[in-house]
C-alpha cells in the first residue's frame, strides 16, 4: 500500500499534542515535513516525529515535491491564506476547524480548491469517535423513533491569557461558540442528518475578561422539526465531561464524555414502546436498556487515514469542508441573534 505523504503547517499546537501522535500510529501515513514559525521549535518537532524536513515558511513546505497532503493546524486567522496557497500548490488539504474567520473567507477557500481540483476536508474529528458514530447509526435506523430534541454540551477551562489568539476576536473569529460550539453544531447536524433552519442564542463573557464570549447557549430548529440545544463554555472545569443527548418518540440516547480529544466515555440507549396508548399513571417500568458495543481507537489516526484514503484512493470525503461552511452559517446566525435579540432564519 502506498503511504500518504503529509506536511503539517502549524505543527506545534494541537498537531503536537494530538494529531502527530495519532499520525505515528497510522500504517497509511508518512510524515514528510513540519512547519512552525520558530526555526528551533520546527527542528525540534522534526526530530521528535522523524520528519524529513522542517520549515518556517508555509510556502516552502508547499513547494516540497514529496508532500502530497497538508494538515493545517495554525490559528484560525491563518487558515484562509494557507489553505488558498495549498490549493494553488495542488496539495489536498485537511484544514482544522473552524474553517475560517467567517463564511466569506471559507467560501473563497472552497472556490479556489474547486478551481484547482483540490480536495479539502475539515478537522471535525468528533465524528470519528466510535460512540458518536454509533449514535448516528442508531438515530438513522429509527430506533428511538421520530427525533424530538437533542442537546450537546462541551466545555473547558480557559482563563485569561494575555495575547492568546483564541481570546482576540480578530484572530479567532469568536470565543467558546467558534471553538467548542462548532463541534457540537456539526455533530448534531451530522448525526441527525438534518440542518439547522432557525437559530437563537445567548452568549456572553461571564467569568473572564477577554473580548470573546466565554459561554454560549444556542437553540436551533432543525429541518426535520426537532429542536437542538448547544452549550459551549470556556468557564467550566476540564474535569466536567461533555454530554450528548437525543430524545425521540421511542426512546433516548445519552452519551457522556464523547466530545473529547481521547476516545472513551459512556452511552445509554433506552428504547420504549411508542405504540402504547395514553397512561395517566405515567408508568416507567416498560423501559428497556439496549446494549451498545463499540471499539475505541485513536480519533486522530482515523481522521488522517480517512482523508488519506480520499486523497489516495478517491474514497468519499467523510468530513467535507462544505459542512464546515454550514456550521459557520449557524455560528454567524447565532452571533446575529445575540446582537438583535431575535431568531435568525438560515
Ligand atoms: N480538532 C481538535 O481536536 C482541535 C483541538 C484544538 C485546536 N484545534 C484547532 O487547531 C487550530 C490550532 O489550534 P491550537 O490549539 O493548536 O493552537 P495553538 O496556539 O496551541 O497552536 C498553534 C500553532 O500554530 C503556530 N503558528 C502561529 N502562527 C502561525 C503561522 N502563521 N503559520 C503556521 N503556524 C503558526 C503556533 O506557533 C502554534 O504552535 C485551530 O484551528 C483550532 O481550532 C483543533
């Protein structure tokens, strides 16, 4: 099997913390080059992961003829320029979330990729979590009936850090909603197969003093008629696990800890007979728990191999960048809703 030859732009953040360790576990990926802005750091990463070359300029990495595919994991304000340069250099692209600072920039990136015939995917790695993938199967099989509502809660602890790019709107595009909420929005739309059509949101900087929101609550009406809630926070401790909940006319699914950088967590599926008539006693002893078995792996390895196969074998792109534009539309509608105090139609 021909290995997919990767170059990594912005190799020192999440790439070093998670994605490159995930790449090292892959039998299908080969790391050719890393790029970081500081030369010493770039060289340190090159040695750490056994890459052939280290660069301090993304254009130099893009000119490397051995690099077939690039993973861009730089701060969000760099995504547009670097993705467009990668497309012009005819490299297929795995671009970290959120796609760009705004919809217009994201659409420009997609347009250039189309012009250049380049494939582009987004880093919505939560889709590769075995439990999240299983939830999608269960929902789409109709096992919990008609979907009524769902909720995703994803948080971390992110106090004031002077100069941190995520805390500066011009560099991040927004706060907890852009950074954490985007995963929730994408997962809900992906799992349910239904897009948001109406959005309302409350967000604010409640605990810290940076300019972007440290908490965001969002309500969406989905095309299938279900209601979805998203809560994304920078002001809840890391130790508090995420929650993903789906409620239908024939049962429910609750997953704890499945929005995470490590595969793990739990799932509880409850099936109930929706053919019964009205019961004034509201008896709850008909509840049947369904056993769900999954095999955990490394989400980053799965994410890289998935896009690697799209590049090498022409396999369908599992996380098309168009889905990131859709998530960005929901985010921008949410920010508008906060400003206007109204529901926003998409
Ligand atoms: N999928 C995930 O699990 C996940 C997790 C965290 C972050 N992210 C995404 O990854 C991206 C980076 O976030 P992070 O947490 O790694 O940030 P970070 O600040 O920890 O790391 C960013 C890295 O990019 C480097 N950098 C700065 N300017 C650059 C430039 N012009 N060109 C190339 N590199 C540059 C920095 O030196 C740093 O090493 C963001 O889009 C973020 O949303 C994804």
